[in-house]
C-alpha cells in the first residue's frame, strides 16, 4: 500500500462572490498558472498549476473586485532558515 499523496497548497484564493470574471488574473500571471475561458461570465478562473505559483501577487494587485487573496504556506511565513543557508556565502 502506498503512502497517501499530500494535497497541493493552493496559493490563490478567488472569492466567487466578488469575482467579476474579467480575465485580468489570467492575462497577468507570469507563470500562466491561472486559466479563464475568454468571455465566460459563468465560470470562475481556475488555478491550473498551484504548485508552480511564484507568490508574486500580480493577480491580486490587478483584480478590480478585490476577489483574490494570496495565501502563503506556513513554512514561508515562519521561516527559520538563516539567509546564508538559503543564498550561499556572504560576499564582502
């Protein structure tokens, strides 16, 4: 029996009550992670590849209805790794 797969963290929360389905988030995402069928006012945009999100916040910043929230995972918010370990040696 294999180990259960962990659920992928979805960093982009789109509020269906606020979303006006304008396609701006689809258009601006630099990773092309958000998909919305052009002109379809019935369906919400879909985050196709949540594990590839850069957490740049462009989708949130361009949203005219304030319907998008970026949700950072706990390990990014409370990072205990020192900068040198993350980025390498200190250059003087």
